[in-house]
């Protein structure tokens, strides 16, 4: 009898061990698989119908919040966006059936209070029932964002402004945008209809073009070419002096590369940057060779994953396989051929010049606060890449100031501030001619640190002259920088 009891006990023990192992396999080792199962909607519904923190700009404007629904609604709360389309590409939207984008996606755990800093502050949190949400403060300013929207108007394009010292994104606007309230609606049929309408629009209003779309950067890329020359030591501020010419014929071809409008230009580095001389910069790229151009472009962030705290940033491109194609190399020296950049990338190029060669990690989060208003997390500024040496950056900064003072970027000047800039025009090959108008630049107190860097692209403008960027894009950039400088207490 005792032997039978012992066998029964051993059998029960084995069953218990099997059950214990299966329980741990399911709840511990299989937890992520269960969480990722598309049929498991418990976590999605829990987050959607639970408390969710607000999102506000650096100057205190609430851009996302949860509000109580009407009595009888299926859910207790609904996400709303008081500023409509103004911050849609940064903040994103939060929808039960269409998912989340932007900050709503990146910082979901903070917004619903599931991070350690928010869920457990002290021992009292073990015994107190309260909504442990996180309220986010962004680096963007509503005043500058509004100016960017109004200055760009109904023209397609993007505006990006950053603090080159910290990587804080101060403005990020693209037109067209979309109203996230339509997608966040709890009338799911209407939300789907709105999404399909936006998604089917050829202008791509759902796409955050400021950091997720690439364009030919045109002559703004000459900053990178000049940086490669200075870093190599083959180019100085005084030598070489490129001969005055209205065309340049690269090796391996008989087809000349010309200046805009057939103009003639040449001179030292400062002069060819001031007038944006195509022939000189194409020749410079050939003289430097592909390795120097590739290395410098990648130091500036081309061909690299950008560590911005927003989903799916595009990688800006500089070609790496020229296969002895020297005409293509010459074209890249002036931002053509297969060179493609996001507006954010070109803002970081200008920021690197302004910040002694250092590119800081770009970010939109400033702080996270708990439900009592206590700061529990702050985005710490850190250097992402070293684009060039301090000396190279200082030379390029001086050259870009010259472009703004008496070159193609004079419309960027701001009284009382040191401003540097570089225009760009990317021809689209249409008839009649149309082009993307670019401007990049920076501003700060005379002799001090630049506190803002900017990039503006206005798509598909009539004409294709080197003055297009200065005439069309520069006034937008100037208005945004003036607003930011005033908000920093510099105006």
C-alpha cells in the first residue's frame, strides 16, 4: 500500500513539475510571442481605454490629450489633438483600429505610465491606486511651428529648425499635413474613410516629409564638398583659385557641366561658395576623388541610420559605387546625380558647421513628468557624429556668413545677429523649368554660439536659377529663425 501511495505521489509530483514548466514556458519565455500575436488585443484595448498622458510643446501648448467620452460610449476616453494638423507629423495619431504613429508610438510606454520611473517612485506606490501616466514636453515651439506653417502657406515643402548645440528639434513642419482627429475618431468607419482619403492623396499628407522623404539637395550639398576639400588639406580658404569658366568637362565625357544661366565664375573657396559656382565644385569633387567625398558625406550622416526618436526616418544617400564613373562624381559635388537628402539631414549639415563640426543626436522629447508634475526623465544631449574638425567648421562658418552677407543668401540676414547660409536649386528636368528651392543656414549672436540651424525646401517652383532658393525659401527660414531667436531671449 505504501508503495502504491509513493508511486501516486511521484506521479503527481511529475505532473506538477510538467505543469510548472509549461506555465513558465507560456508566461515567461512565450510572453513576447503572446504579446505580439495579432489576435491578442487585450494590451491594445487596455492602453486605448485607459488613462494616457498629455503632450505639450516647449512653450506650453497642449497638442495631444485624452478627454472623457459621452455617456453610453463604448470607451471611457478618446484621444484628441487641439492643434489639428499643425503637429501631426511629429505627434502622430493614436487609433484603436489604425494604430499609432509619431511620438504617440515612440513614447507609448511613457504616456501610459508603464516605465519603471513612472510606475514605481517610492514604497507608497505599492499601496496607492492612481493613474500613473506620463506627460510629455516636446522640444518644438508652437510659435515657430505656426510661423513655419504660415510662411510656407499652401506650397508643398518642409521646414526644419534645430538647436545645433543640443540636437533639439525646434520646428518640423511639412505641407500638406493631415488632421489626426479624423483618424483618432471612435467612429471607426469614418476613421477608416479618413485614412483612406489621406493615404490615396498623391501629395502624401500622411508622410512626414521633413525626415522621411529624400530630395536632391542641389547646391546646399556644396557645404559637404567644401568640407571634404578642407579636411583633405588639398583645399584652403585661399588655394586653389579656380579659373573663371562657364562650363567644366569632367574626365571620361565630352558633355560639359555648366553654371546656371550660362554664367561665368571662379575664384577661391569663399568666392565659389558665395556665388555657388557649379563648375568649380564639380572640379573639386574630381580632384578630391570618390573616397574623400564618400568619407566626408558619411561623416555628415549620409548613408547612416538617423537616431531620431520618431518612427522610420529615411536614410539620406550619397553614392558609394562610382565604378570609375567620374562624370557622376562631378555631379555629386554639386548635389546632383544620386545624392538625396531629407530636410532634417540638411539642417544637421548646417548645424554641424555652426557647432564646431559636431552633429548632436536629433530629438523631439524634452522631458517626461509624472501625474504630480515631477520630472522623471529628460532627454540628455549627446554627440551623434563628428562631421569635421573645429578648424574646418570655423572656416566653413565664415564662408557661409559671407554667402548671407553678400552672396546668394542675402534674404536670410537678420539684423543684430550673425547669420550664415547656403542656397540650393534642384532642377526637375521639366519644360518649362521647375525646381526645388532650398536654403540652409544658422544664426546666433555675433561672435557667439549659433543657437538655431534651419533647412527649408519649397518643392516644384517655377524657374531654375541659383537665385531661386534665396528668393523663395530664404524668407521662410528667416521668419522661423527670428521667432526662435526671440523665444530664446536673443531678440
